[in-house]
């Protein structure tokens, strides 16, 4: 009889081994499906970006203008809005110098001047909205974009045709549409890899907990075989066959469940939209690699659990006490932390290095955790006052590795939660900023040659729509000090506008400071005699009138503290602003109509507002919150399942001990309390440590994107409290398991 046949016979005759195999298969199925989903996330972000690469003006290139004549295309891409919904707008003009262009998938043809091709979702929105509020921005709709050209199914996209003469000065000359490989969303890629690591390990903990069910019973059985003459190789093959059977079935089940899990993930919005089902596809090779790797890990965990049987079968058969754990385990976290600190402190931090450091930190918990568990058990053995405390303390001290297994998932969930709750408030603190204009003011960049024309056309459209608001063009100059082109040079941007216009259009406290006559208005004292006025930062400029009046207005928020307003009459002769903003105030009722008028007058230019800037930030923060909540729920569920499986396994392993205690008159409630303490005591200590490490890792990851200090909130205590609660909840399965032991005759053992 070979090892496989022996394993099958054990499964047929031993009900507890059969139960363990079923639970192992379920754990492997959960882990496999989750790992397949997480592994597909980076590719999903890249698939999205690849479909929409033609919408990114930075992906275009041109060599025609250098040697072979004008480029065949003029391109401009920017954002537009309808309410708070973002519209990606690509303005395009054909120069007629290229007969054939290779179009990206999903774009049926190029629109002629005055025509537009829009996405289906934008087409529906245009049909349901008055033309003055949306449709007039795009001209005649002639076709629809296919899903192959959209980042997500409900994306609002328009390709608008123009003549070359009507394209903005900033339009890019392109030889054709980009055909290179797109880069994934860097933030989502970072989150995906973080998710892969912080959820992969809890998944493996769940698998290991399932694989170690009835480990003690198996150890005794294998020890008996060893004492009867079986070689270490034969015992190893038998254990490998037992665990491989359930692991392979679980892996196959996980592969079958994975598409459903990926299908659910397509409904989770990110960046304004959902996903295509094909985004989460994983290559056959990667799927096979995951399906093979996880069962191998399960087999490895099972074989690793019988190493004492292989070395000293007599000690295993007699349940001889295990050796105490070495102190060197305490070095695991400092060493992993030092590597992580080294990875994030590099000038150009490598993402794989940072992720490796994060993985080492997460993995170090499995090394130091049993030592902490043993130390906690020893402490309670010395200070115990009740029988349950003594039972729990002895268990933690005598077999800390098994006892820590119930806590491992909770520790990782607390680590993940602390890291996330460190990052989220810090990211939220970065919100704000934007231009100096009021939230309801729309603005478009322009230059000296087109600013007044754009303002006039906007006002003509506004008059046609019956809007009384007026567009104005506001120039920008620099007030310079120091020697031009040297490090001593200081430049302060100033708006060239009247104090009355500044009061109406800027979000500074200038209203009560307006005085009769031309003047300079600033949030701080300036000496006109020390400044020169220039339209470009690299020009020397012309001295400012030293007798110019200067009025200081009360300083507001930090974003507007450097705002300076200079009256047009104070510009020195010969100084003409080169950069302009065409700006229009709006109301809630006419905002969309005003936007339509300004977009029509400034083709190819982005029309923005601070209000929309803040909405975009809130959308990104909402994405982060959503992903964080989903990740924490997944980590919590995995942790709870691990704790429950480990507790059930602990009861099954110590069935003889518990049966004897119950037969001797020990109440089940005392044993239940002891099992709950086994889960809660190490969780209480380990989760505090995991919380501290999680905060440190969150601070490190935050330093990769922002050098400011992180924001620490009281919510950082929540993961620790919830972690202990999840551990106790998982340990609650001990009571029904003990009652089942009580109902069975002890003679069965």
C-alpha cells in the first residue's frame, strides 16, 4: 500500500481527520481565490490605462516637425465637467499631411471640424441635458466610442474635431496615436501590492491553521508508525499525501470561485468608474503558478509540523515537553524594520524594495509572535489567581507556536488597520489648495494674443444665453528682486487687476482694503522701490514706481498668503503680461451654461475651478476610504476564520486532556474561559505591538509621497480594540467544541 492509499484509508475511517481535510480544503479555496484576485490587481490597473492611453497627451510623440515637415495631428487633452462628473475631452485637428493613421481600438474614425465622437455614457448625458448646459460644447455628434477605448464602461469621453487654425497655441503636434505600453495608475498599483502582501499573509495563516488541524493527533499517529519501523521518508510521504489531497481540492475550488470574486470586484469604483470583467484576467501561467504554490505551502506546513516525529519519535509519542524558544526571535522585527527603513530612505525608492521590506515586516510577526506568546503565558503562570488563568498560562508557555496560531491573523489585521488609519488622515490633510480664485469662479489659461478674444467670445455667448455675468481677462506679472538668473533672485507672482475685480473674483480678504486710486495690495508689507516688474521670470524687468501706494489686507489661509494684486495703471511702460486667465464668476443656477460659453470660446483649454478641484480630491479620498474598508473587512474576516479554525483545532488536539478534565468534574465554562484567555492574552500584547509597527510603516509609506509629518488620530486605537474582539469572537467556537467533547465517551480516546 503506497502513501496515497494510506492517506485515503485514514480519511475513510477517521472522522476527525476527514473534518480537518474539509476545513483545510475550504481554507485553501478562500486563500487561492483571494490571492488570484489580488495578483490580478496590478494587471487590472494597467489594462485600464492601456485602453485610455490615447487620452493622455503625454503619451504622444512627434519627430515630423524636426526633419520631415509638419506633423499630421494637432492634439490637446484636458478635463471638462458636467456638475461634479468628470469628462475627458480630446481636441484634435488633422493637418492633412498624412493620408493614413492607425486609430486606437474603439475609435471608429476621426471627427471632422465641428464634429464630435463621444462615449455612450456621455451621449446619454448630452441627450438628457439642455444643449446650453452641455451639448453646445461638442458640436455635432457623429459616432460613438467603443468600450475598447474607455478606461471604464461609464467614462465620459469626447473626441472633438477642429481646424488647425482653431487649435490652441499649446496644442501638441503628433505623428499618430500612441502604441506603446501604458503604465498603471501608480497609486492603485502601490495599494494593490500593499494589499497583496498584507492580505496574502493572513490568507496563508488561514491555510496553515487549516493544515495544522488535528496536528497533535497526526503527530501521535506518525510517531507510532516511526516506532513501528517506518522511515522518515515514508512518514513524510504519508503526511504529504494527506495534506495534498485536501489542498489540491481546495486549490481547484478556489480557481472555480475566483471568477465570481473578480466579477464582484468590477463593481467597486475607482477613479470615477468601475471595471471591465476582462481587467481582472490573469494569465494561465500565473494562475497555474498560484494553484501549485499554495498546495505546496500547505504540504510544506504539514510536513514541517511533524519534524519532531522525524527526529525524536519517542518524545513525540510521549508528548514530551517542547524546548523553550530562543531569544534571537526578538531580532526579527528590528532587522526587518531596518531593511524597510533603508528601502524608503533611498532618493529614488524602488517599489520592489519597499514591498520586500513590507513583506519582511509582516513575515517577522510569525517569528516573534510565539516568543511573545510564551512570555505572556509564563507571566500568567506566575501571577495566576483562578484555574482558568493557570490553564491558559500553561498552554501559552508549553506550546506557544500552536497558541500563537489563533492570534496570527488578528495581529496582521491590526497591523493593516493601523497602517491604513495612519495613511488616511494624512492623505486627507493634504486636501485643499487650488488656484487663488473663489470656488465658484471658472477660469481658463490664455496668452496675450488670445485672452481678450476669448473673453469677448465668452461674453457674446453669455449674452446669447441670457446670462448677465461677464468674463474678464486677468494678466499675471512677476515682482522681482535680486539679480536675474542668480540664486539671489526672488519672484512673486501678481495679478494685474483692479481692487474691485479682486474683491469679486479672488478668495482673499481684500474687500475692506480697497482705496481710491491705483495701488498695490498684498498680504504683507512690501517696498515698491525694491521691486522690478517683468512678464517672464528670466527677464530683468522694469523698476516699479517707488511711490506706488501699497495697502496690506488681512491674511487668510496659507494657500493665498502670497497673493499680490497690482492695478493695471501701475504697470511700468513697456511691460505687458504674457500670461492671462480668462475668468467668469458663476452661480449655482448658471454654472453649466457659463462653462459651456467659456469652453466654446477657448477650445483645447481646460476650464477649471477650485470647487471642482476640491471635488476631485474628495473623490480620490473616497476611493482610498472604500479600498481601505474593503481591505480591512477582508483582513478581519480572514483573521476571525483563522482564530476560529485554530481554536477548533486546539480543542480537537487536546481532546483527551479536556475529556479527562471534564470527567474529573471541571466545568465546561472554566475550560471555555481558559480557551478564551488563550486567545485574548497574547492578542492583547501582540496587537499593541502590531499597532505600533503598523503606525511606523504607515509613516514610512507616507514619506514616499509627502515629506510633511503624518496626522495621528485617536482612531488608531480602534484596530487594537477590534483585534482583541475578533480574537475573542473566534475563540467563542471553543464552547460548542467542548460540549461536543463532553457528550462523547472518553473511552473513544
